[in-house]
């Protein structure tokens, strides 16, 4: 595993960063963001079938709420304001560059192989996702 890669502990979705040197802030954010954004199907209200499915009073769908909540929680080392801004940015980038089905494939891949997921593997299979994370780390 390269120094900037992250893997996720099965069941916890908390990032485990292995490094031999200090990572830059964007690298740390990327690793944390990868773990935090893949909880779309984990709500007790049921599995969403689109971004806007099961919208709340503000018009935000269940998948969007889950995505943002998990992302913000996974980036606890940041201020809540910075984490919220970054996570909202990543969500907008993902929604603008991938279909719902693309995102479901990423989510399913993460659920099935969570303990084997690395940033380089995600970049190979889901470049739209890693591009979204990178775009929001500037």
C-alpha cells in the first residue's frame, strides 16, 4: 500500500491510514473522505432508489443526508464548518459527474470489499469519485 492510501475496517467504515511519512492535508482529507461517503444504504427508513428519494422538509433526499452525515463524521479532525463545506462540495461534484447507478456500484463495491478498498483502487475503478474528492480539497 502506498503511503497515501487508505483502507477501511470492515463494519466500522472508519479509515485506517498507513503511512511512513506525514501526509499532506489534502491526502489526509482524501483518505478520510473515501471512508465517510459510502453509507447510502444504511438508514432504517429503507434503501433509497435515487438521490432525492425520501426527501426531508428541506428537499434533501435520504441518500444525500446519509452521505453528508457520514462524510462530516468521518472528517472529525476538521472544524465542523470546514467538513460541511468539503462534504457538500464532494456531494455536488459526485452528483454532477456520475449517475445514481454509478454511485450505487461504488457503494456496493465498498460494502463488498470494504477492507480491501484503497484510494488507488478507487481511482482506477471510480475516477469520477476520486476526482470529486480531489476537486474539493483545494
